[in-house]
C-alpha cells in the first residue's frame, strides 16, 4: 500500500464523537454548544476532556464555574446539534432556537439536556491551553442514562443507541458491531 506524507499535518483522527456541552454563563444563563473534540482520559477517577476554542462563548463560562455537562445526542437531535455548533449564545438562546430542554443536574449547576439519552456531569480538575483550543479535564461526578438504553445488568446496551460521529465536515451514524473486546483472545479457546 502506497502512502503519502501530508505536508501540512492536521488532526486526522476519525471518527470523532459529536457532543452537546452545557454550561452556565456569568449571568447564570444556560448555554449549549457542540463539540467533537472529546475523549476519555482516565478511568479511575473517571475523567473526560473537551477541547474548546478560546473565542467560544462558553469557554469563559466553563473557566469561571469550573463545571460542564457532556450531553450525548442521538440521531434524532442532528438538526439541534448542527445549530448549536454554528450559532453563538452571544446572538441567540440556543435552547429556545432548537427546542432543547435544560433540566437541573444533580451535582453541578450547568443543566442537562433532557432530550439527550446520556448526560455526564463534570467538574473541571485541570485546564491546559493548547494554542487553538483549551483542554478542560473534567472529573465525572454524575452519570444519567435513559432506562431504555440499559440492559438487564444495568450497563448501557450500545446497540440501542444512535450516536452521531463527525468525519471531516460530515455527520455520520455508526454502522454495525464488528466484535467484542477480547474476541481475538477467545478464538483459540
């Protein structure tokens, strides 16, 4: 297989998750915006990091309050996800514009998005300035999951979810399950 070195490197990881992040601004008003630079960075304690451009309206809110909520949308929320990624809170109330519903969280002041099947409450434990983005590392302090997504053992049955991923400049859904972790080790058993 022939490969070419790209002369101008860029973050070519794919796919990346599409998430709705909520925060409270300095006036105590809720905001929601779309990010795709999200990732698990620790399992014990559980922590997730989000990359936010410094000029984004909610960047200052997260810095000031030290908290945010990651709301995992499904395919039914694609239009709202797109709007929240292209409209600034400085110009419009995105909850009113999209019809999304802010509801109180259990551990942080930032709201949950009621329509999202999974909500992850986070308290900022570290912030790192990375030129084009600021990285907020959040300790997970509460997790909300729609009961319809849970299997008999209380874990998320991912076959019931319809997450959105981002590829370049396009939104995609996930395809089919290819296998379970560790399948290659069990083949010889």
